[in-house]
């Protein structure tokens, strides 16, 4: 009876471990070259880097930082953790602050799109390098601050498969609930609400616009947002399951134990989906750039990024002679 139960318990764990390693391997294979190509295209092929492009550059850097840690995580899931507690905490911190940076940068891109549609002339302020640098600095600072919250709680533990860097130790259920709620609110609920509001308003405003460039830019950033939601939502659902389990531990111990088992099985799988979010953006850029007439891919990509910048279009429109009093209308529509 006991050996049968042990066999049944190991089967889903083995299957989950195989699935996680497969997803992480594919994320590394696709994401590292993809994000490296985006960084090389912007830094090596674009002489002008307006704010939108700078946000995309830092988004690629954040995603790349997450992905380059994957070989260590893959080896750990497949075998055992060999790198000690300090490395466990350090690499977890890198993953967390890079993922927070990605989320905050996507928020900034969505807000920039909102400003380009509703307040086109105000976007001129984004052209100042100091303003963009301050924004990017604030994003990374907040990402590091929120990422550091997890460091004290990350620990290694001995399992049947050997030592693993895959456990969080909290002093109490209240502490665990607070940490998971903070992660879910800051890492998903608030960003998703903010991004959704921006795009509902933008969608209403541009619904009557027919310019291909406007539609392409809006669809690209919208697809980044959708990918963000699909990749992160399952992870935070299991966070909420863990919170429910902790809250029910005393009043409904049976239900609490069942929820804890569900959370343990699903956490690794949904956690691997989070890494997918870091490799998917270059694919979206490549798909959006496919219609540009060029046989060289980096030329297509650089043209896409140039087109996405509202600042350069505003500059052109403002410098053009205003012979019919339509300057404001032109600028407002061309900035999207």
C-alpha cells in the first residue's frame, strides 16, 4: 500500500519535471538569440533611439537577464542544486527583479501609447534624454526593491531528487500571505488594470483611424500585453491558491491540505510559463516587421522600431510648413 502510494506520487512529479525542463529549454533556445538580436539591432543599427525604442531596449535587456539563468535552473530541476544557498538567493533575486522590470517597462510602453494618442504634444517631453533616463532608472530601482523582498525567504531543501533551490520559508502564514499578496498585486493586478485602462481608452480613440502604421504599432504593443497576461496569470492564480490554503489551515485543514498539494504540483509548471513571457517579445517584433519590404531582417526590425516612435513623427510634423491650419490634426494622428 505504501509503495503504491509512493509510486503514484512520483509519477506526476516526474512528468511535471520533464515538462518544466522542456519549456525552459525552448525558452532559452528562442529567447536568448531573439533578445540579443533586438539589443544588437537597437544599439548597433539605430543612430536615433527615441523613448519608445529605449523602453523596448531595456525590456529586451530585462528579458535576457532572466533567460541567461535558465541553464542553471534546468540542470537543477533535472538533477540537483550544486551551487549553494548564496547562489540560490542571488539567482532568484536576478529572476525576480528582471521580471518586475519587464512588467514595469510594459506599463511604461502602454502609458506612452496612451499619451501619444490623447496628449500628442506632451510626448515631446519624452524626447529629452534626461527624462527618459530618469524613467528607466526609476523602473530598475523599483524592480530591484521589489525583487529584494524575496531574498530572506528563499532557501534550499532536500528532496527525494536531491538538494533543490525551490522553497520559500516564512515565519508564519501571515508573513507568507503578505509576501504573496504583494507579489500578485504589484506583479500582476495593478499593472494589468493600468495597462487595460490605457488600451481601452486608446482602442476607442483609434478605432476610426485607418493608417497601417498606427494599426501596426497599436497591435504590436497590445500583443505584448496579451502575452504578458497569458504567461503571468496562471502563476498568480496558484499564488492565490497558496494564500487560500494558508488561511484555511486552522478552520478547514482537509481543504487546506488539498489546496497545498494542488499549489505544489502547479507552481513549477506555471513558473515555467513566466519564463516564456521573456522569450516571446522578439517573436512578436519579428511578426510585426514581416510586412516591411526588405530582405535583411535587422533592417525590417529597425524600421519597425523607428515607426513605433511618436517623437520623431511629431518633430517632422511640427517642422513642416503649416499652410492650411491642420498642423495639430496631422500631429495628433501621426503620433500613434
